[in-house]
C-alpha cells in the first residue's frame, strides 16, 4: 500500500512529480508549434518560443501571438494579383458580368 507522502510526491501539486513533467511537455510542444508558425510568417520565432515556453505567463503570450499572427500571411503564399481579386469579387456577386469583363480586359492590357 502506498503511503500519503509518496503519493503526494508522485501525483501531488502541479509543480511536483509526474504532472510537472506533463505540464512542461505541453509548454514545449506549444512553444515549438508557435516557433515554426512564426518563422513561416516572417516573425521572430525564437522570441515567441521563449515567451511561450514560460509556464503560466506563456498562456498569455500564446493568446497574444494568435491575435498578432492574423496580420501576417505565410511567406510561401504569393500575394494576390489584381485578376485574382477581380475573380473573387465576381464570384461573390459584388460586380455584374459586364463590369467584370470590362475590368478584366483593362487589366490584361
């Protein structure tokens, strides 16, 4: 039979034993994912990794990162050209067919 002291050392408080290891693994995995995403978006990945890996405070930085990353597009994706934007506007029904065709002719010149 396991005594109370041994059980508290193994399963106890969040900063002791098994659960501390699990907690750190979660922070490390999240920090790595944020690092890769930040690097892909042209942001400072190392800075975000350091900020996110800090226990408990890192949760706030993950939320901040998710807010700030919405402004950045991945580096691998090319910017939209005028024809793509025109096609999207026509597909959404924002412009009529005649205007679409006229603008498309103008852009191809």
